[in-house]
C-alpha cells in the first residue's frame, strides 16, 4: 500500500491543471443552452458548459481523435466521459452502444484501449508502426503517417464492457493497454482494483504515453532525451503537460468530494492494487 499512500498524499502534484477555484463561487443551477434542462456547471448529455461558464473553461486540441463508447446503462451524471467531450469538443465524440460507427476506414490507424488477450503497450504499438508502417493487427493494413489517428475507449463497468468488446465492429481492432496508474476516481466499482481508471483519466494517460512513445521514436535527439528522462524520473516528470487540463473538472470534483468525506473512509480508495 506504500505506492497508493504516496500518490494519494498529492494525487495531482505532477500535473499542471488550470485554476478551477472560480467554480466554487457559482450558486444554484442553470439551464443547458442546447436542451434546456437544469444543470450545474455543464450539461452531461449535450457536453456544453452552462452559459455563465462559456469562454471561461480550458479548451484542448488533441493530437488524435477520441471515441468513447458508453454502455446504455452507464449513468450520464456519474461518468467522466463528459469531461473529455466538454474540454476537447473538436476531438472527442461519445456514442451510446450499440449506436457506434463502423471502424473500417483503412486510411486511419485506429486502436481500442482494452486489455484483450493480444493487447500491447502504446510504446510497442508505436514501435511496430515506426518499424513496419503497419498496425499491431496484420488484419488491418494502414496508410496514415501517424502511429495512432483514433483511440476508442469503452465507458462501462468491467462486466458490461465485455459485451461491447465482442461487437463485430470492434473485435478486430488492435488493442492497446495503458501503463498502471492509480485511479483517483471517487466512484466505487465492486470487484475492480485501483488500477482501473475513470474514463477521463484513461484518455489523459493514453495521450501522455503516446506523446512519450512518439518522442522515443523521433529522429530528434532532444525528443528522445525528453522521453528517457521522463520515464526514468517519475517524481519530477519531464512529461508533456499539454493534456493535463483534461483533468480540470475531475480535479475540481475530487476536491469537492474530499471536503465532504474523509479520503480514507471512501470505499473507492480502499480497493486493492491487484
């Protein structure tokens, strides 16, 4: 438990996240400018901020497209998928299963972030792309110059996600897995270890790993040096911080929860690491 204790002491210490304290001064609820429903801060079904927050939130431009496939029973207001769609509106799309796209575009390098039996790390996937200009799955030849154009995430409980993974539109996609990172999500999920990240945490983690992997295989010696130092020194990361604002609302809500409840008493943080 030493690892989790150390991380929990300063869970966002190595990230650079925009100041969110102005959100604390907002009282009451407002109507969503699109659907007209009562919302606080943002609409979790339209993925837009309330009118009083328009122009005040960080907006990110991601290097890849992100598709999040939500299980129909996943509760909108409890999911962090909306955080990603709200803060990176040009690059993040959310679909409710089974209404998802057909991922048969050969011009894109598409990966599914899922621990399938043939899943490999982001580093390995980029390495294979760099060496052979093909994806991890020999069934799908690719023509894009980017190692990854689009990443697909499944937003559901562990038991629910297996059914989505078996869908014919997804099952032949190459799978990648993320490096282990302790979640700070306050929502307890029975039977899952603390390595199971909230969706917005997973999107952030993939972007950080992809950035490092690309630098690793870059011809630029300085980029390689940055990657090596970043991996070797996890406490003082020389990692890119351009994606940290994806955690803007996540950190804000984490802090709100922790003003109401003792961290050590929340069931989510008592889960085992394995």
